[in-house]
C-alpha cells in the first residue's frame, strides 16, 4: 500500500547507505528489538518492542488495549528503527568522536494479522527467535490470550541501512596530538540463566538453553 512514504535515501554520509534486501534482513534478524513510531494527534509516539522477521515483513505483537496498536489499526504510516551498536569511536578531537553501528530505518503501513494460523505462526517464530526451542517447551497461548493479543506485519520494502565501521576520522592537523584514539568494541553478552525462585522442584536447564548460552 502506497501512502506517500518518506524518502529512504541516506543524506548524511551517503557512502554509508545500503539498500539491498540481504543487508536489511541481516540486521533485522540479528537485533532482538526495534522501536516503532506513529503520529498521534500531530505528535510522535514511539515504543520499543520485540520483533521477528518472517519472509518480507517485520512482525510485532502486543495487547489489544495498547494505544500504539489502536493507531496502527487505522492504516497509519509507521516508522521502524533498529540499531546495533558495535563500538565507541574515540578520536583525537571531541568533534570527531563517533560510534560504529549498523542501523535500519523502514517506513510502511502496518497490516493487522487476523488469520489465526498466520498469527500462531508468527508468535512461534517470535518465541523461537528469542530462544530457539522455547515454543515447544512453554504452554502455547489459549483462545482468550490470542483474542487479547494483536499482531502486526510491517513490510520491509521501503527501508534503508546506514553502517559505520573502522577507526576514527581525525583531521590531519590532529593526527600528531598525543591523545589516545581508537575503537572500543561493544557486543551483547548472554549471561547465566537465573531460575524463577517459585519453580519447585528445581529443574536443570533444558538442552535448548544450554545450546544458546
């Protein structure tokens, strides 16, 4: 659906822009969450939420009563932003400090998923995206839970990527300054699972968790 979507060309540092589907999907799939924004009564509203990609769309879910989803149900144009922060870039001058990152920005009209089979398929994909194998271990949603849960699909056919990598970009005059410069790498780290104190009797970690920590 075309609704006068904003331009997706990267203007600031256009050499960092990418528009191929493979790069978009790689970043979307690596990230655990995104930020989704709509305009409500002339003001922007944005929330962070878990997501999963299935084929050509990014899917999110939430409570029927959530204000953002009520807005999305009105065929509003939404914006999705995803950022993976890979490092802090320390330059010799404060002005040239930066960050290494991979980011996706997408615009589209969200489609509510009303088909029960598609909804279950997306929720399973989301559960297994967070922890592969979790869907088969936990209780699936019952009819009441499915009724109070909304799922929306946001197409990824109007998206752009911006990536920065590498060392600082210092001015030539600053290269001899006796200031440490370089990159501090950053990455998400999985910690040791913490069991629910109400779980009785204590249970060993399931195999699918041992394989993903």
